[in-house]
């Protein structure tokens, strides 16, 4: 017996030596893995084989073989190092799989699955690796199972027919259910519900309402779409199971239809009336809202007008208050003052003075030109008791002589040497030593000697102002005491070849800058002359520039004393 074994071993020695010379990792040749091109169908509870092969054909004994589901780690079967590996195998496949090695040498390998279950249905991947080279292929497994025959029974009347239910269980995949009449005609309208148990098998329930008593037998068939196997069951529906038609049914349906039409008509009419009423109410609300908006706009406009008028009145009052303090140019003053035609009173003239025949000019008599220095004056003929007026006086040789003019009270002392100051009843400016003074405290006014002087008397506001009518600039202003009484124009000569001539009431135009859109000024009270004196009034109808207006002359010559 030993001799036989040794002989057999010696006969296989060349093959063993050749096997030992091969690399431990097997052939390094590249290959392809090929699986079945068509899905493999397996019956529930049966066995199935999932084959794969390599191309070109080679021995796969020393390769790593693996069958897995969707992930590499979801192993169905693993063959490595020439033995089965179970560490990574899914629990549901342990004990149900085995390897088919019959054709390893031709490059074919297959995994055998026992007792196929519903969850085995799906896609598999077979993976072959040798050394560092590997390839894989996909295998589709379709599991199919035929369950119980359908159970059909009548559950009761349904509206105008009979309700029939068909139930079948243990099918995989979901079966197709069909109802047919005795004539073979298919019922297309029925309801169907389905459910799966823990094993993944389907239970189907299909409900049909048979309304035609002539249908007789109805058949429920359940078909497995993969295997093409069908199970069916028929049931006979007796005539008494169908509801009996009542002779009053047609009349009831007609009456019900008429009532429904009447109800729809009433609803339509009510909705139309309601819609019309809503539209009318909407229009009324729109009109009311528009009226309220118009009223609000009107009130806002009136409020804005009142605010504007109040602001305008305030600005006018502020302006008028400032205007009283502002020293305007002469031409602007003339717009609000009434021109006064002044005539001299020869009876009030000093004996050394000569008054012209027209009583508008006064000068020294020829015999008095070389007389000693003194104060020689003459008054206007008419007294002024209440006025807003002005007059202009032309001075000949104004710079080479000494003179003065202004206003005074009737009862002043004008004999000999006297002081021309407001305390004595005189409001006078004059020239002494080629310089202009206001004769209150003999203070010098830093203005050029005027050739033509305008005297503006405002007894209403209580001031008298003097202007240079050549350039329109302000010279000086006196405040008047409230007890000044009747005032008279005052003219005084002192030395030099001088004459004072009262110009016409309007006077010549002075070359002064005029404001744009200078508002007109009109007298509210006409000037009137009387034997007792002169009275007039002056008012401003329009708005004049305020004291802060950029058109007012603001400089040293415009400041009040």
C-alpha cells in the first residue's frame, strides 16, 4: 500500500514543482468579469444560482471572489485565500449561501442561494480580484411567488348595485387583479388596496360594485407579472341581491331635479341681488370716502391759507416795525411820504434876509453880505401838526458857506444868539467850517456836504430825517418828543454867499439804486392845508423790504444816531 502511494506521489512530482514556481498571487494577467445578460428569476422558497465568469478563461481558485448587494460591505458571500469568509457576510445570508466550484479551472464561479426570500429580490455584484487587479459585473435577481387563490364574497348592497370583494395573499411582487363578467367583458372601475407583511409578501383586496343584474357570474383573477401564473375565482350574484326599482323613483328623481333647479335659481337670484347691493354699498362708500378726502383737502387748504396769512401778517408786522427803524434811501422814503409845497413866511424872516417874491428862496440882503457873523433865520408859512411829508432844499455855495435847516416849534426864541437843539425846540442839521453837524451837541457827521437836502417829517411815528438828495444817502435822524406840537420848516443862514431854495413838491430824481419790484406806496390820507397849519397822513399799502432786507443800505451812513 505504501509503495502504491509513493508511486503516485512521484508521478505527480513534476506538476507540484511547476505549481511551486508560480507567483503566490496567481497570474498577473488582466481579465474581464462577465455576468448573465438577462435577469435570473427565482421562485419563493426555492434555490437559485448567481453565476459569473472571467474572460479570458483562467483558473479562479486563488482569486478573491465576492458577491454583494448595493455596497461592497453588504457581502452576500466571500471566498478568499481558498476558503469561505463569514466575518463580513450579511446575517440574513449566513447558512443560506454556498460556492459552486465545479468550473473554477475554466474561470467560472457561482454562488448558490437556498430558500429564496422576497428580500433577495434585486441587483447583485460579483467581484473578482487577483493581486492588485480586479473587475466586477452585475447580476439581477427577480424573485416571484404565487400566493393563495383569491377569495371572493358579497359584502352587501351598494347604492344601486351589489358590492363584491376579492382577497388574495402571499404574492410577490405585487400581483395584477382583474374583474371579468360572465361574457368575458372586463370591469374597468373598481377600488384596490394592498399591504406587505414582515416577509415582504403582498396581500391584495379589490372591491367591485356590480350594478347590472344581467352580469350573473363575476370572476376575480390574480396574475403574477413575472411568472405569468394566474389564479381566479368566480361568484354568482342572485337576482334578489340587486335593489328593486320603485315606481316612485322616477317621479322622485324628477321632483328632486326640479327642486334643485329652483334652488339653484333662487341662489343665483339672491347672489345677484347681494352682489348688486354690495356694489351699491361700495359705490356709496367710495363717494363718502371721496367726500371726506375732499373735505380734508379743503380743510388742509384753509388751514394752509390761514397759516400763510398769519405768517404773512407776522412778516408784515415785523417788516413795518423794522421799517420804522430802517434808514432807507431817499427815493424809497419818498414812496411813503407825501411831498409838501413849503412857502417861506417873510414876516418870520430876520431883517438881514431877503425872501424871494415866490417865497421859495432866502438869501442875505446885499447890505448884509459883509455883516458880522450872526444867526439869521426864517420859518415856513404853514405849520405842520400831523403829517408824513417831506420837502427838498437846494443850497447854493453849500461848501463855502455856513447854514442850517430843519424844523422847529413856533414859540422858539430866535433873537440874538440862540442854541439850535431839540431841548430848545430845534431839530436842525447844518454846515460849519465845511463840515456837517447835527445841532444838538454840535457833533460832527462824517458825511459829505450836501448840495440838496431832503427833510422827511413823520409826526405820526415821531421822527425827522435828513437825506442827501444828490446821492440819496441818509444824513441824520432826530426822534421827536410826543409834546412837540405844531412844527414849522426852519431855514437859517450864517455866513457866505449862500441861498436856500425850496424845490418843487416832487423834486428831481436822485441817482440811487432802486430795489427790484419796489412796491408802490400810496397815501391813505390826502394832504390838506388850513389857516391853522398843515395836516396829512401816509400809509403803506404793499409790503416793503424789512430792516434785514439785502436791499437796505447798511453802512455807517445808514446808522441811526
